[in-house]
């Protein structure tokens, strides 16, 4: 990345003890992948809070290093730009997630509630708290302003039915990172039949999100 | 015709397709709620009569009124929810203090919702990165240039930039400064980004 980072050897970030040490470049690359996937996916993807935390630590280190650089050094402005760019990607990633959480709030909470024990969580603890508060706030509001003034049998609204779900059949562009064989493509209309495709590494496709959703989670494809 | 007032509420919002928030239509809402009350009471009467006297001919009207009640509920909740989405957008555009002319268009419950939303968002942002916090309502656009042209809106005294130069920020003076140094002052309203 830049020599601002290599000034201090301890800048290399460590994830949890279970994961390998990542270089800063790898970390930022992971952030960008998560960001692009989240931007182009119609539904909320798994949370990547370890990446978020590491990037924030990284930014703090970079800011601290920048303070130590000699004033007026032209490198300083370039490092500054780097910091701003990374912060932009991080903020954009978090904003994108928050927007989806707000847009699909009952469904997001439902998904989180019904996931299996071993499954990775959809929401970070902070996002989960935010989603619950958003739900409660909206429900309280609707009750107070109108629902409680309606006839007795109409004083509740089923949020899961009232709020639209994300459209998983939207088409997305993707690039294949790991070769896939025998991907089943469901028919869209009654006249079509299902068929099977092989996807070569490096190839790019336009497909329905639903077909390749598991490949996004596993990292086998990258949305573009 | 039933449900007309409810549709009018929806149309009111549809007319303002740019996301603006019209004044809260307290009157319109009240009329819809009154219609719902009347429909419900008529249905109660008819249902009792149908049961007591075996008046099966009343059933179609009961069903019709029930459909109208559901439609009214749906239209009202759509109206209220769409307004919430517009109000939510205001937090992201204007920040946590709403301009008074917008607040004037909100009913008390909407102000309450906004206040709660602000709090939730703030505590979410504070908790990011293990308590370090990150204001994600900033950095809305990718950083493009290193230096920007700014105009000073109020007297702010001396201001030192990285290479040691000291700038005097006097009202209405214009400067070409590094972007990161100005962000804070732009947010505070001391400087204004001049885009030519």
C-alpha cells in the first residue's frame, strides 16, 4: 500500500485468532468486494463486521501516522486522499446496509430470527439493535397516529405482509472467481425449461440474483 | 363513493413526486377514520340482524363494507408510511436539526418518530468499529479533488494549514484550500464550498 503504513511494523492488522493475518491491501480489497456485492445485491447480505472493525482500526493507524509525517511533505496529501477514499467506501458500505435494513425491516428481522444455530448472522449486533428500534418506532407511530382510532378489528397491521420483500429475481452482473459447474437456471416463464450452465473463472454474466445467491455468500462470484 | 377521501390522501403525496413533505392532512385523516367508524357500525348492526333474523341478503353489503374498511386502512397506512420515508430522507439531507418550515408540516407523532430515529441512528454510528464511532452521514460522495475553492461565511480568525501557512478567514474572502482541512468548517457553516 503506502510507506505510511510500513513506518510501524505493528500496523499489520490481526483478525480474530482463528483467521490468518491479512495485509492492509488484502483488507481493503475485502472491503471493496463486500461493498460492491452489497451495492448490487437486491437483498441484504451477511454482515462483515470483522472487516469493518479492522478497516476502522486501519484508518486510525493511518491518521496517527499522518500526524507524524513532516508538515508540507507532498506525500501527506496523497495519504490523506487514500484515507478519505477508504473512509468513503466504508461509509458507503454501511449506508447501503442500513438502507436495506430500513427498506425491508420486518423481513430482515424475520430472517435473522429464523436462521439456524450455526449460520452466520445477517446483522451485526449494532444493526440488529437499530433494526429492532426502527420496527418498534414505526409500529408505535402508526398505532398512535391512526390505528388506535380505527375499528377494533383493524387496529393492527401485519408488517410482513405490508412491507414489500426484496425482489430476488432482479438481474445482476457478476464475474466468476471460482469455476462453477452445473449451475441450475430455473425457467422464468411457463414456455421455458430449466437448464444448466458451467461458469468459467474470469467470465462475466448477467443472471437472476436468486440463481447465484449462494455463490455470492461463498465468495465464488463477485457482483459488478 | 366510499374510500374516495383515502385515495385523495394518496394522490396528495403522488403529486409531490420529488420527495417534498406536504403539510400533514389532519382533516383528511379524520374524515377517513370517521367513514371507517360509520362503516363498522353499519356492519355491526347488519351482522346482528343477519344472525338474529336469518337475513342472508345483508351479507353482500356486509362484505362490501368490510372491503372498504380494509381499503381505507391500507390507504391510510400507505399515506403515513410514505410520509415517514420522506421524513427519514430529511435526516440524511439536512442533518439532525430540521428547518422550521419542514417541522411545521409534521404532526406531533411524526416529530416524535423523527426524534427517535435520530437517536437510533446516532447510537448506531457511535457503536461502529467497537465503540470508535463513524459518522456515516458524511462522505456521501467519493473524494475527487485534493483542493477546493471555499468562501468564508463568517469571521473565523486565523487558520493554519499543513505547510505552515496561516490564512485569515474573514467574511466573504475566498480561498483555495486542502479539502480535508475544510470539511469540519464547512459542516459548521463557517466556510462554503464554491463550485464554479
